[in-house]
């Protein structure tokens, strides 16, 4: 692999509980605003958990054909809107994209579960009305690769295009693969990240059944509390976090504004349990070390960590155990938990938090971790509980998923 090919970030896009504008999204995070509310899209009275950081009244902003927007699953809509906004920031339009080298332009957008609402609706139709009444688009709008495929069709991107599915590590896995395609020379530019639309009766029911969720129905905004001793499970979130990655040479040739540089990433597997992390943090520790090695930097270069920090009793401690083993001077490193405000976006989490990491580098400000009133013992990292100026130079973002999948990525200010 040609690691001399530097990879930079030239565009960011989100679909979130705070809307589709990246700057507004980040400003709400900086202000410590919670997007967690009681679910209103369907009846939740029989569910033990009745809240989430859901996207209500999603606005496609005329970025998707209206007929298409009515048909597709929400996970596709989220990815298309976030992807097109990221490309627009990068200076790529559907028109000028055709003048670029299309076999070197791609899309790698992952999803943990794909079109859950279309799948659920299809099962109900099959049961109640029979096979002849099923949606003819059932299969294409369920499969996880369709968001990247449709985006590529709109822009004529004929390069690497596929989806990854590694549960809650999906977004980071996708970003790492995209960057490696660019490093190797296989691609010049790839739209990448993660997307998920799981907040429906089957998604909520499944996570309730495995007892992974907080049950603070009386105070939803306080339910997601990473690193707090009173945490009792994660809060479901949804959306998309998308980045435009491209080679430095390609970005400079286009005259693109460079937002940050991607330095490297690491992936490992706990090989331990379907849903529980290793308590000693070995898999995560190895993952962070691999990311540092791939980035070609020492652990002392990191001054900010966007933690995976889901607000689960075991997960937060395992991550702390891991990063405590990697970093020799944690008191010099800022660390925060985006999920305290937007919940856990599952396959979208890594993408959303990559956007947050780049915005932290760009703005010199990091957002608070809210609901942190009684922190776990032995936390030596700086965990701000209010908006904090932090002129950071290198950011580590962690994502870990069911099955023991770990993925860590590192961004830096561009120099």
C-alpha cells in the first residue's frame, strides 16, 4: 500500500436529531443540548423503553426526487441527504462530477441493519395480504449497499462502491476502507461513513429484548450518561455521518478546501462474547495501538478522544481500561462522549462521531459530556461538562460493536 498518498477530508454531511446542517448540529452539541425525547412515531406504551434520539419530520431538502423519497427506506434517505451535503461542501455537484475520472470516485457507506422499516412492512404485508401484494422494491430497499449505490448513480461515480456491516463499528470500518483505497491509488475520492434508521417497533423491541437500553422513561434527556456511575444502558439514536475523503493531490488539483487530514485507523476483534466487551480492554487497546501505528504517530500526539462511550455499565469501563493502558499522560487529553446528547446511532455512530472529531479540530472547541454527575472512579482524562476551548491537533475516535468488532480512526489538523 502506498502510504505516501496522503488522505484529507474535504466535505462533511449529517442527518441527525438536530437536523441536516453540520454547523448547526455541532453548535447544539457544544451547547450541551439533548436530542433524546419520548418516541412519537409509533405507539410505545407497551415497551419498557419509550424514548430515543429520533429524527422527527426528516427534511430531504429537495435533494432526493420526491417520488423516490416516498419509496425508499429512511436509512437510504438519510445517507443520500448527508452524502450530497458533504459532496456540496467539497465542491462536487452532480454536474461537475461527470468531468472527473469516474472510475476513481467511489462510495463506501455502511449500515448495521439496513432497511428495517421496509423489511418490517414487507413481513406484515406477506402475512396479512400475501406475496402478490409485497413491495416490488422490497429487496433493493432493504439491502445495506443501496444508499451508496444510489448516490453513485446520481453522480456517475464508477469506483469502489460497497457497504460494510460490523454493528456499531460500521462507520469507522467504512472510513478506514475508503482511506486505504485512496492510499493505494485505487481511488481519488470516496464518500464514506455510516447510516442507520432503527427507531421503529422491531428495532426498539429487539434492543429491549436484549436488555441493552436505559429505562429512564421519566427523564429521557438524562438517560444517556456515559462514564456516570448511575448509567443503566444506552439510548437509541439514528441518522448518518458522511465524509468526503480524497487524496491530497486530487484535492489540491481541484482547489478544494481541506478540513482535516486522515492519518490512520486500526481494526481488531475481541473474540470474546456476542454483546459484551472484554473487561480487560485488550481488544480495544490493540485497536487503538494499531491506529497509532498506521498513523505513524506516538500516543503522546493525541490530545482529544471522542470515546465510544455508549452509557452501558460494562462498555464504558472496558473502554476506560483500554485507553488507560495506551496513554501515559491521560490528564493532558480531552475526552468526551457524543452519545450523551444524540444517543447511540449504531451503524451511523462512527460516521457521526468522525464528523464531530473533524469539527473539533476545525473549531478548536469540544462539546461537553452531559449527565455526568458522578463519574466512574479513576478517570484521569479531562472530561469537560461544558463547552471548552481546546486547540487540539490530533483526534482519536473509537467505535466498538456487537460481535467484538473494534475500529479506531485518527484525524489531525492539516498542515
